[in-house]
C-alpha cells in the first residue's frame, strides 16, 4: 500500500466548511491524502509524476462548500442587464451582489455506545428478511444532508478498480458549481475554457504521436538496413545516417546503387562464400545486439514498456489503476525499445505499441489540466480517443483508428468520444503526412492502389483465404498461449528474460537470413507483397516471375509463412516492445500472394475454363497483390477477431472501394472460423492468461452466454463470513485494531449486530486515512460513529460519515446473478451489497464475478468438479483464487516463477506498485471476498 502523506493541508474554505459541519474537528485539519512512491530509480522526464496525479482527493465537496453565497436549486428569474445601476458591470464580470446567509450551526451530539468495539462477524438467528428500524439510521431527525451520498475519497491505490459512478457524480457536481457561479461574459469565457481543455489535449496528442511515429519509422528503417550494410559518402552524396532507400534515392534498380556498401564489400571480401558468411554474421550480430538492447532498456528502466500494451490498455480503460503505465519514462523507453526491437528483424510489429505510445502522450498532456487529471473516468475517455491516433499513424488510417478504438479498446465509448477520437486521429495523420518519413507521399510504406477490378469467380479463392485466416488465428492463439504457459510452468524462466530474448533473436536471425522474404523488414515485405507487378520497377523479391520460375516463388512464400507463424508465436510475449498486427498481416500476405500466383498461372494456362470467361483478352485478369491484401486482412481478423475496423483499415490502405466486398467476405468467414476455436482474440487471451480483472461491457465472452443462471445468493459472500462495522461503539484504537487484523479492502456498516440494517460502506483506504489523521489530534480512545448522533461533540468525537458511501448499490439476495454481473459490466461498480428489506445479506465484488466467469469454472473442470457456477459459494471462490495471489502485480512487473527474489523486490521498488486489486486474496492468506 502506498504511503499516506500528511504534509499538505486542506484549504481555508474546506476548514471553514468542516468546522461548521457535524463532522469531527479533525476533519478541518485533515491533510490532503496523496500516495508517494519511490521514484529514485525511475526518473520522470518532462517533470511529470504519476504518483501525484493519480491520487487526487475529492477534498472540495461542491455541495457543502461555502462558495460565497448559499447554493440553491430553485430556478431564478433572469433580469435585464440594464434594469438596475451597476448590473451591467456584474454582467461583464459575473459578480452577483447579494446577502450571504450564514449556515445554521449543527446541534451538539453525544456518543451513543450501543455496539461492540471489536470486529464483528454476524451469526444472526433471525429469519430471512426480518428487519427493524435502526436507531442509528435515518430516524426522522434533522440530518446533515451534505454528508449523505457517495462520500469523499482518498484516491485509488495501485492495482485497484475505480468507481465509475462516483467519478461521474464528482464531475457533475463540479460542472454544477461552475455553471452556477460563472455568469456574464467572463463566466462564459470560463465555461468555454473549461470545455476546450479536452480538445487542447487531443490536438497536442495528435501532434506528438505523428512526430514520434515519423521518428520511429525513420530510425527503425535505418537500423534495420544497417544489418546488411551502410551508406558510404561518395559521388552520389551519401551519408552514414541514411538508410538504403534514401541512399539509393533516384535509382530504379537497387543493384545499380554504388553508394550502398554491403559489409562484405566494406571488408574487401571478394569470394562468394566469404561474402555470404560475413553478411550472415553481421546480420545475426546486429540482430541480437538490437534485441538485447531493447530488453535491457525495458528490464532496467521501465518494465511496463514490454509487450504491445493493448491488453493492459484495455484493462485500464475498463477501470483498472496501473500507475506508471502511461508516464513519460515509460513513453521514452517504449519508443527507444520499439525502434531497436523492430530493427532486430524479429517477427513483431510496431502497430500495437504505437497505441501505448499514443496513450502515454495523452497522459502527459492530461497532467496540465487538473480538472481532467483529477477524474479517472474523464481520463479514460481521453485515453480512448488518444488510442485511435496510434492506429491512425500505424496504418495511415484515421477512420480505421477510430473504429479500432471503438471495437477493441474502449470500455465506455459515448458519441462525444467518437468525435474526439476522430479529431485526434486526423491530427496525427496530418502531422505524419507533413513529415512524410518515406518521401513517397504515403502515410505508411505499404500503402498501395490497384487499377484493376475483381471478377465474380474470385469470391471462391477469397473465401478460401478467409478460412485459412481463421484457422491461422485459432492455431496461433493456442500456440502462443501454450508457449507462454510453458514458460511459467517449467524451468524455462530460470534463464531470465534477457536470455529468452537473446535465444529467440538468434533463432530468428538464423532462420530469416537464408530466406529472401524473411530477411527483409516486415513493412518492406508487406509493401512488396501488396504491390501490383505492372507498377513495379525493381522486383527485388522475384514476385513477378512468370512461367516455371514462379513455382519456386510459391514454395518459398508458403515456407516463409510457416516459419513466420512459429517465430511470431514464440516472440509475442517476450519482455520487449512487440506487437502482433504486422506479423499477422505479413503471414497472411505471404499466403495470399502464393494463392494469387497459383490463380494467375491457372488462368494463364487455361483461359477457356468456364469461370475465366469473364476475363478480357490481353488484359491481366488476376492481380496477386489483391490476394495478398485480402489474405492479410483475413489473418488479422483471425488473430484479433476484429471485423469492421479491419475492413476500413484495409480499404484505406488500398484506396479503392472496389475491393470492399471481397475483404468483407474474407473477414466475416475468418471470424466465424476463428470463433469455432475460441471466442477470445489474442488480446483477450492475454488478459485471461494474466488474470487481469476485466469484465467486458458487451454480451460476448464474459457476457450473457457465459453467466450461469443461478441466484446471486449462491455466489455472494454471506454476512456470516463478512467483517462488518457497527454504527457506534468504536474508537480510533479499536478501528485500527480491525485494520491490523483484517486485510479486506472495505467494510459494510450496519446498525447493530441484531438487525444488521445496512447504513453504508467504507473503504479501507478512506478509513485508514481518517484514523491516521485523527490520531495526530485526538487520543486513541476517541469515540467514532457512522450514523447521525445529534448530541455528539465534534471536538471529542470522530464522525466518519463524510467518508462513507451511504448510498451503495444494492440488490435483493434472491435476484439473478446475471443482473449482478450487469451491474459490474454496465455501471463499472466495484462492489454490490445484497439487502433484503433493509437488512444486509451479503456482498459481491468485481473480482468475485471475474473469477467465477473466467477462472472458477475452468479450475473446477480441471479438477473434475461440477459445472461452472453450479452451487458455487463464496468459500469455493476463495479457495479457487488462492493460486493466483498477487497475480496482477507479478505479471505486470514481469515476475515469473524461477526469477530471483532480489530482482522482484527491485522491480517492485522501481515501479512503486501497491497492493493487490479488488477482491484479490490477501497477502496473509485471509478470505478474499469483501476486499475492495
């Protein structure tokens, strides 16, 4: 758990409000809670620090602050600006002159000692549904209306879930205060500036992402070409910092370029065998060097820069807190590591990591605006929009980027977020087009256009490519998951993540160099496979051969596709920045090009065959490049299970409406075939493997089809197994004792041990902060209470109601479990309490639902147990969870079984991680249910 700071104090306005409320006197001097982490080993560029930005506290209660005038919800009659002297000035300045009415002082209270002062586990003998009115609950007396509601919050710890309802409530209250206090021209200007903040963030993000994408493209291309040679200065005006394309700019055929020097020629080796050996050696040496450099950067400086980042981004957008995941230091290491990883020639891509880069850029600019930075829900809306710019610059597809964010990443995507995503993606594409990193006028290297159309008989081979894409996706996901699980369950991790990267990089270099198609960089390979032979001037891959020579090309293409499948399956998941989108497209393009060449040979040798009658004479009927791009789209759909966004991205790459229909057919069939293997795509599979607490807001996967049709009472943790707090009868010392003895993340508050009328819920975070703050000013024997006490003395008692959620979401225990899951999916809540006629019956957390839908059933099936969810109680869920203790933290930090304990502690210290997430098992092995 992050440390609680007590160095800052609340503003004078908060002190005045707190002193006039019924809260205890310590609240007036309570420090602003903030969690500090040790960043000495994790420097933060640009002066940003996630530890300060993530833990903002709602210390300003808009409904209880004295804003200079009493707040009223009555509609006021508007008066003309010139109806009274001086009103014109107030119209311009927004200052309303009026009488400030003092707030009535609360009544003095005395403590009501009616409950125990020890943690309570209720074992009630009452019949179900029996309840009586609580003496400590709403009893008809004048209550402090401004302390009723969701309560104040201390901020979220690392690896915990956010409360979406609370965040949006906080934003509505902020806007209500803004619009009620700002009037006149200056008030309208203030409102305009507030509304424009998000657009400033998105425009700045688009500019930064476009510039970074251009720099990554140029740097990775130069380092990738450096494996085969270098550009020498000579009569052509070359320079060492130029890649092969720029060094030979102006030459239609690369073989005639004298400025590019292969390493064998630089070492003056003339024999054919010597040339091949030297160039092979330099290729392997530089490939392994680039890969190990990227792995060292990730391991020693920013462990969160590993992988593609899309599974983690999807989890974060679903309401999970992962501190440091979008900080400036992660952005720097991700960018540098991505350049090195792509240049190494391993079968990985930069498209997925560019989404992480875009979100990091947005998070940096968010910190400039406290109103957005202090609201976790609004931050996720901005990150959803920023993610579209990553795909926009990766594929040169702004509209495809918007749809990718909508279809794959976003948990909550309202109409305004779509418009914001469009602006951010467009800005990034415009900036990338302005930089023009390839000097070709294209946004990406593999952007092509076709001049011919397709024929009806080609639907059959297009459908075949869709089937192959779905089969590839299903087998790839299974192979990648099996390899990742094997690494965790065997002694393979004992060699360390760096050694794993070296071995895979060495194996990739050994396999890539002999095969001409695998030797080239993935973007260059895909560009050549997509090309149309009539527009190719330099056929360096031999793709445009005709006659019998094309048979060898087909064999090499299919052989490269099989080897690429194996290498991609073992590469995706290593601790380096790596995406899977471009490798999947390359494998599909290799297969599609081979099928296209076969169709071309068939049509050329048998032009009289009935299906070929629609072909015009003396005009090429088959375009193999079209088959390559349809194969790439089908393969990508089989891996990611995306549909609409892939079709739009592919359409924007080809630049023609002609091929939309065959692309849609191939993508549709690919998804159907892939779903026959598993309904999870590659990103959802990694979320499931890493046990991230993500519940999809849709109906697929963990939606209606997977939810067992049972009452929620069979799943919830019953009240007899809960640790609850009574409304009265506690002291600061007794509550601290409860926190020391229990590892739960929150506690329901009930009236007493007999009736257990639910009064609210208080999180461990808020309770610990208040007790620590009060201990500085009050003795340990100070009485505390969670209900209205009209005679309590605020100077000698501690009122915890302002920090308690007095309006938690509740359901009847006889309700369906499907309805409870819908609460977690649609509303994004952290917990649901079950109440019958006001009496607490049990509790269900988000992690409970996740384990039941994703983990408990599979664990039970593997142990030969009953069907998923049938009669599973809280105890069963808790027992099934124990093997996954602290799984999110260990997975995010790259800690696998077999690694040294010292490395684990160092990684945890660098990243400043906190405790486990909602509902996870406690470090002391206690019951997991009820932890929030």
